[in-house]
């Protein structure tokens, strides 16, 4: 069996040797009482990177999004979000189940953008028949639209609509550092207009676990209580926070390498008539593509698996490759060589 190339997600990254050393040597305390010095350092560094007052370390991006919703939006109010958003489709409906928040999905365009007019039209009037609109949620990069990037100007335009109506905005910035790298700007520029932002340490930044929520100090304090409610308060969490510090300090600047590998992979796949791929949406480290009949996504994934290459299936004909630091240029060339066997 050839060596495995795991392209199912950038969450497949193993921690770096520097992360393992930092975890072994981490100074720890009780994070449940906000006394773990390594967690505190990670939170301070994260808030600085996002240009926000404060931050909260959480076990996952899903929890980060949920505690943000619970901290920002009054119980029972409606959440406006994209119809292809991760929070709507892939987080078990947590905001509705736990927070009592109905979803109001509006269409994402092929680049993940929401139409500001559609957002404004989705805001409910103050009417006893309607749930009051409590939150607008955005996503950057946008996973299901191909890892596409919202610019600061696009984000500001959407935030202006929400804030004009007194509605807060949360950004699911799971891969916000990829978006910033693609645009060549600080990540804080992409979070400047939102009230809160969540980002993952455990995707392209390669930490083994964890995400961070950033925002105003009072909102983060409410989010801390919501984290406790959800069972996310931890004890000596500095052991894992230490890897997050290394992720922020060492793994952000190398993200363009992953983007270059994704572009090479996408352009290679685009050569085959059996493959449908929108190259304009390959902007960061994700490569979504469809296969034409009689091929199926499951069948193609199985063929790649036989050659030691793992990918994710997103539908009957849709697949995804995600590049990351553990995938080299040589690995991409090997994937393309196998693709030639499958599709040529």
C-alpha cells in the first residue's frame, strides 16, 4: 500500500514537531476558572490578531459559532445566514435546538456572497406574527462555495445592512487566515466590521484541536458562560492551547503554499472532460469538483483510496480535495498521476 495522502480536509493535518514540544512543556492552570496562563496567552494573541478586545478558547469551531450566537442574540430570535453555510447545513442545527433560534436562509451566490438587498428583505418587521431578527451570520472562507473569499468591502456592506437595523453580525471565520492570505491583508481587516468572529486552529493552521472566538469583552464574557453551559469549559487546557500559539506564530505565513498546491491540482483536474470544475472558485486551499456520468463520487473516491489518496464526498457526483502543510508539491503530482488513470 503506498503512503497515504490525506486530502479529505485540512483538519487532517498532524501537529508539527514544534507543537508537540510546546504541548509537552506547556505551563497550565485551571481554565474553567480562567487561570491557565497558556490559554490566556493564546486568547490575548488571538484577540490581537483579530483586532478585537477579548477572546475565548473553545474545543471546536461548531461550539465557537454556537456560543457566539447565544451571547449575541436574544432567545427565540431569527438568524439570517447563507443557504450553503456551514452553520446552517453542518452544525446539527445547534442554534435552533439549543438557542431556540429559527434559521432564515438566503441564497449564497457561487462565490459565497449574500446579496445585501436579500439580507435586508429577510429582516422581519416588528410584528407579533414574526420572530424578531436577532443575528446575521457570515462565512469566510466559504467552504461549500469552494473556499471562496469575501473581501473587507463585501463584509462591510453586509454588516452595514444589519447594523442599520440594530442586528449584530457573527463571522464564521473557520479559515479566515486563508482568506487573508489570498487577499494579502491582515486577518483583522476581514473581521473589522463584525461583532464576533470564530476561527479554527485545527484546520490549515495544523493544531490538533481548538478554535477561538473574538469580540467585545462583554460579549466574550457571556460566551464564556455559554461555553460552560455546553460542557466546553476545560481544566488544564494549556496543553492544547500551546499548539494553538505555535499555529498562530508559525503556520499563518506559509498558507499561500497550500493555495498554490490547490491551484495546481485544480488546473490539472480541469484538463479532463470527465471532470467539471469552476476554477474561478478555487481561491484558497479547497478544490471542489464534479464527475460526469457514468462516474460517481463514491466510485471515484474508492479508486483514489486504492492508490492511497483520500478525498471527501459531498454528493452523488461532487468531491473535495483540501491541501495543507502535510501535502507537498510532489504529493499533488502523484494525485494528478492517479487522476490521469481514472479520468483520461
